[in-house]
C-alpha cells in the first residue's frame, strides 16, 4: 500500500493547476477511505511544483487592478483569489505531509480535507475567470505566498501559528466586505462563491487553532503566549484591523490571542 507521505509528495510535485487540484482531492479521498498507509517515509519537497504561468512577481511589482467595477478589475480580483487558493492547496498538503508523523491521528485527515477544500475553491474561481473570458495564469501573481511555509518548516507550532491562525484568519476579516461589494455589483454567483469560501475557511482556522492549542498543552506551554511569541518571531507582516470577531470566535481564535500585539 502506498504511503500517505508518498501520495502527498506526488501531489505537491504536480505542477499543472487542474491536475494538482485533482491530485489533492484524490489524496484526501484515499486517506479517508483507508487506501493509504499511515507512513511518513519520504520527505516533502522544499518547493512544490508550479505551472509555467502565472508569472510570479514581488508585491511591489504587481500591476494595479484598475478601476473598481471594470472588467479588468473584476478579472484581476478573481485571478488573485484563484492564486491564493492554488497556493493554499500546497500549504495544506505540506502541513499534512511534513508534520503528520509527529501529530495526533486526526491531524493528517484535517489538513488533507483542507487541501481538498482549497482545490475545490480553486476550481470554482478558475471557472469564474473563464466566464469572464480569462483563466488562471493569464495575469501575474504574488510570488511570496509560499514564504510562510519556508520560514516555518522547522516547527509545526510555528506553521500552525502563522498559516491558519494569521494568514487564513485574515481571510475571515476581509472576505465579508469583498462578498458584499461583489453582491452590490450584481454578481450573485461571485457572492455565493465567496460565501462558500468564508464558511470553509472558518473550519480551516478552527483546525489550525485546535491543533495549536492542543500542541501547546502537550508541551506545557500557554497557547496565547506561545502564539504571540511565534507571530513576533516568524511573521514578517503586521496584524491589523478590521477584524471579523464573530468568525474568529467561531474558529476558536478569541480576541485574547491578539491582545498586546495589535
């Protein structure tokens, strides 16, 4: 029986976007059905495979989206979201494959289910782009989204603290306003996609938070103090409002976590 680590590595090293999304969903399904052995017998790659397009640029070289409501701006918005979800597939796969052997039995299943969700989100967003006469890869994309994985590959606590509990939690804050703007522009399909993503991301942040809290308890560390330390030492950006406290509370990320660092 193939190991779960091998299956995850194979998915990470799949570069073509649709094939990667399908591979992530297949790994999650095979794990759920008991078709993969719980062996972590092969290392994860330092970098996942990437398609030739989109061109990856640093943030200061990313082109402006254009005027709000224009076709150009709409395509740029959906393309940027598709890229975030595409990279999120790799982040979830790497979380399960890199750290699954040292965590509790539910960890791998949780983050493979996250990878499957991100794959589904990517497919919805790529389909949305195609209805607008575009497709994923036709615009440049942010080249720094994998940096958080590289900087936290040494410690599962750091990875949990930064990826689900900072980066994905930020999605909880900004998605509702984005959804409302899209709805106001008359794009009901787009608003439904964003609502679905928001609902799923609450669960993803909850997975990250619950595993982080349990890990800290196992290590006899205070979860809030540990999270604040890791954010200060491992996160290059800033945590700033607005905050969607309702969604964050639903995900187990209480206001107490950010007390003293915001």
